[in-house]
C-alpha cells in the first residue's frame, strides 16, 4: 500500500483549521487520480467492476494503485476524495468535521425526502437541529451510565431469541435456513425493547411478532434497492417511473408506514414504559420529533447489527481456537471477536464527511464542501496497520495475550466501525452490548457451522454475504 511521504505525514499530524495560513501549492488538482476517458470518465471501469455491490473492492484496488489518498468522480460530476491513512482519518473526524458534521446521504433517500416532503430523524438532521437532538440522545445512549439501563432490555431480548433456538435444537441438530431474516428480526426487537424499556409488555403478542417480521423484510429491501440505483441516472429513473425506482419507493413507503405504526403504539403507551421514548418525553422532546428519531432508529438497526452478528458467526465457525477462547474467557474475549470481525467486515465500508470550510488534509488544500470518504474496509486490511491483516485473529486486541507478540503492526485507529468525533454512531453502545451478548450466548449454548465456504462480501449500503447461507446448530456437549 502506498503511503504519503514522511513530509506529508508530518504535515497532516499538525492539523490546521484554515489553509489560508500556509502558502501551499498542492490542491485537489495535484492529487493522484485514475486515468479517465473523455465524457464518461471512469464510469466504464466502475461498471465493469460490478457497480455498487463491488464498491469496496473497487476502491480498495484504487488505493493499491494510487495510494492512501486519491480523488475520483465515480458515477457523478463531483470530485470525491478517498483516504485510507489512519492519521488522515483521525484528523478528519477529530479536527476537520466542524461543529455540525455533515455526512453524505444516499441520493435516492435525499430525492425521496424532497419529493414527498418527509422529514427524517437524527441521521438526516444537520446544523443546530441535529446538535440539539444529538445532545439529548447522547445523554441517554452514550454516557458511561447508559449501560445500566440498556443492559436489561438487550439481555432480555437476546435470551428470548436464543431460547427459541434452543427449543428448535433440543436433542438434535437443526438448520436456521433464513439466518439473515432471523438476525434482522432480533436487531429490530432489541431496538423496540430499548424504546419501550424492560418493564413493558407491549411487545408480547402475536400481532406484534407478525408486524416486526414484515417490517424487517421491508427495511432489508430499502438497502437492496438503494444499491441497485447506484450509478444510474436517478432523476431519469424517477421521472420515467422505472421499476428500479418504484421498487425503492415502495420499500421506503412500507418501511416508514410500519415503523410509524410501531412507534405510534409505543407513544400511546409511553407513560407505562421506562425506555428511551419515555426518557425523551421526560426531556420535553415533542412527540413529533420523538417519532422522527424513533422511526429512523428502528429502520437503521436491522442491517447494521444483524450483519455484524453474521460475519462474527461465520468467522467463529471457521476458527475452533477462537470458540475455545470465548468459552474459557467469556465476554472479554467476545469483545475481541467483535472488534476483529468489524476490522475485516466493517458495517459500513466507508465513512463520509463534507468539509465545512477550506482546510488542509495532509499536504493538500481542500475546498469547502468537498466530500471526503474514509475507506475503512481498506485501512482495516492494510498490512502496515495490522500484521497478518487478512487473518481472523481476535487475540490481536488483547494486550496481555502472548500470541500477540508475533504481530508487529497494530494501529487501532485504522479500524473505525462506529466513526469518531461528534457524529460517531449514536447506537454503538447498543450494538456492542447486543453483539457481545448474542455471540456469547450462541457459543455457550451450541456447536455450530455455517455452510459459507468462499462467502464474499458485497456492498449493499453495508457489507452483506454474496450468497444464501444456512446455520447448522448442534446441541453443545457438556
């Protein structure tokens, strides 16, 4: 992997808010970029590489070709700056993103919001509106004492989920043929329980179960249909009402309708609950804003933790030594498993920010409004950041493990699954608690195998498997 020179390394370690103080000549025009064809640029390369589903591989190959910072237009007319250097990524999130960090939203989602005037939650908010609501959410979800109230609803939900699997596998093996669907539903159930609180009985009905199952299926379609639109002329697809657009619109319509139905039911019973919605209401957040935040929260939950669980189980099913370590060391080692899985298969292979002002990024003076994309799929698999980077070695995260001595390179900041800075993932504590609990419970209660030989990741907004897989559960020998 190419690196910036030692000179530029020194430059970007000294972070400046304004490039005007420095008479630097390097700009985005001087930045490495791939060869382009007249009119179409690199669109043919992108198309031949597999378009949106292979975006992580495409950009990874570009970094190998051009280095740890380069620019490319991809499917549009805007210069995108891609970075995979850990120091550059830290400077982006900790020094350059500004008071109101802005990230890139998928164009289909922006167009939908514009066409139908549907105001979304925290993920879509910017400026003072975002900051005000983010501070309230931080208080309940990211402070040190947050774990105390989150633990019970998360553990209750996981215990119920694993209990159902134990019943199905009692005395014999069983096959979980729709693993993605079941993990999707678990993630949604966890978020609903967090919104409701541990004491609520609202979620204990057959009608609720059916509603959540239907909702999970529709949310999954949002991510699938968004990816299909990537690189296509979006406005034309919408004006011509092409199937690729109508499929996306229908999935968003259905997901929002079902999410609102779920959240409305919780709001009607909020005085009988002790979860996040009750806490927001006690902070004088209006029902309208609560609904926007909660709907987005529910929609965002499914893909992220469900596929992180999948990749963790896949890695463990191929590594008996790691399973042994989990059973002997418990949750402390499970956290290493999760970190290592997210290094290899980050939930989102790219993290984005739009620069709020002109600034320095390494040796380059970058204009205000330039989109910067951190390629964390690439940085997490870089041998300069992690020795044996393509191997699943959870013990690399345990500073006291003697096996770690053979791993020379270890740069934790090169893997940022939840980002950094003011706009770090609001649900990261929930995600880590859920992932730790579900993985530990599955490993402690079952022997298992995934028929996932040669499974590869594809980009579907998040990294998902490229084929259908099944989980085989076997009663664990005592």
